[in-house]
C-alpha cells in the first residue's frame, strides 16, 4: 500500500519536474527545477526502498537502495544514479551558480529519463 502511494506521488513529482524543465529559462525557474529534482529524487529512493522491501530486501539509505535496485536490474546504469545522488547532495548543501547549472544540465539531459524508467516499473 505504501509503495502505491509513493509511486503515485512520484508520478506527480516527475510530471511537475518535466514541466519545469520544459519551461525553465530564468535563473529562478532553473533553481525551481533543481528543487523539484531534489524532491523527485527523494520520492524515488523511498519508492525503491518499499519496492525492494516487497521483494524481501531491506535498505535504509539512498545509496544502499540504488545498489540493490541495480543488482535486481530495476535500474540499468548504477553510475548515473550514484551521480544523481551526489548531485542531490550537492544541490541541497551548497550553492554555487556554476555547479547548479551543471546539475540542471544533467537533470535535463540524463536524470529525467532515469526517473521515467522507475515510474514505469510494475
């Protein structure tokens, strides 16, 4: 049940992130994309945690959940997901204009497609 609720919220967050990416032109809008990315990432790892729990696996951190998801082929590019975790941590704890724009570029060109794959899990 909790997994279904998380997946539903994840879908909504993904759609809001996708919309923000398409419209982001100003610094404020780009910063908004990064904030939505952080939120979407949080929902994703928590969804994976519940998904894995249903498979009999327990993970208690984003990194451990990503590693388990990779082992089960729920994600097919562990490096991208670990970089996504790194970017989430960077964007949450430090603010540097150039770094934020690099993260925005990765969200737009890589990460959004990875979130879509998770949403399509059955």
